C-alpha cells in the first residue's frame, strides 16, 4: 500500500514507521530540522513494543513530488488543518482515504469543508508518543490503536484494506461500527485531561493522586459527557467512570501535548479542545464551567510566543 504521512510528529512518524517496516511504501511529509534528519539519518523509534531503526525513508516537504497514494495519515496540529488540506491535494487519487489522527472531534468536518466528503474518513487514535528529537520518536504507551470509518459509517473495501495494512505492521487498526461514539469516548478523557493538566502544570499521575485535581478532572469529564448527550452521541451512562479507569493505563508521567506546546511557546489546539466543549455547550444549552475557565485562562498562550 502507498501511504503518505502528512505531519511526521510523534503519532504520524510512529505509525508511518511501523507501516514502512511492515512492507508498505511510505512517504513522510515534514519540514525544518525534522525533515533534514529524516533525509539524512532516517527514522528511529524507541518503544516498549520493540524499537525500530529505519536508516532510509522517503521524506519531503513537497506533496506533489509524492503523487497519488492509497492512504494519507494526517497528523498536523489542528490549527494547521485547513492549510494542510489544501497542500495535500496533489496526493489524492480516485480512491485515496484521508485518516485524521488529531485530537478533538471536528477534524473530519473541517476537512470536508475543504476537500469534499469523498476522501475523508473519521478517525481516533490512542497512543502516547512524542517526537523527542528530529527524526526520533519515543513511544511511551503499551498501546497503539487507530480507529476509523467512512463518514456514513458503512463498511468499505478501502477501510478494510487500510486496517489490514495496519494490523500486518503491528498497529491495531479497527474499522469502527460507530465512529462518532469512539471519537467522543476519547474526547471525554482527552479534553478534560488537557484542561486540568495545563491549568495545574501536573502529570496524569499527579492528578490521580491529588483528590481535588481528580475531582476537577471528573467534573470536566462530566461536562463533555453532558455535551455529547445533548448532541445525540450515544455514549454509555458510565462513560466518565470508564474514562477514569482508563487513565490508570497511562504512564504516570504522561502530560498532554498541549502542555508541551505551552512550555515551548508554540500555538495551542485549545480552540478544538476546551474551546469546542464551550461552544458545543453553549449551542446545546449545557453549562461547561470548568472548560470555560480553562479556555479563558489558557487563551493567553493560544497563539504561541508566550511561555509561563
């Protein structure tokens, strides 16, 4: 299978590296020092699931030089989504799928607005993985699961083919039977974790061990669950309890990527995390006080350039 990874960060580079090691033809779309490192030294992955060293990879900053592919793994930050959608057009063939692996729940809708519905899938990825240096990825979780589906939720040959390629490469690829539930199930955990960890400057282990912060995390999760219910998303009634149990599988030192963005002065995905919770809540008449405070407080760092 011909695959392009647009946004070769911790998530995209990890999955792309596994796909290449599994025998697929992979092109990494990157920029800056990461691009130069990939060209010069290839890709190195450190992982408890087995390290990987790919001394030679195809890396470029020009999607047109890649040409049409079977699948595009889109891993850019959410604030770059529309720009990336325009840039990846030369890689679209008649049956190409675009699998967004961003945080949040609105990536597919935003891609459809630029590219139309034909190539776009909905997706949710479950992984803790970071680009720790140019061309070097550290996979810090015992899991890597990519769930995706067609916009209408119906099975298709192209989703089945991509799932098979992932599985053959050691990545858990699942064609979802209810992708909206899967995406919001993750959002109930991710958006509150990002909000509470960034406000308190703590790790997931510290949040769990501190009664007040854990209570705040539960309150923030209940807000997202209430918004999902108001939007007709069929999450289970015990979704918050399930989420609190799920975080126990995270390495205690885990921090949300948005916290690293604050530390380094990069722009934030805040608009698509707590910002989205607040907007969806306002539209549905659901109060979201924790996320409202998080959005207002963290907006100081929204555009990057400011460090705590």
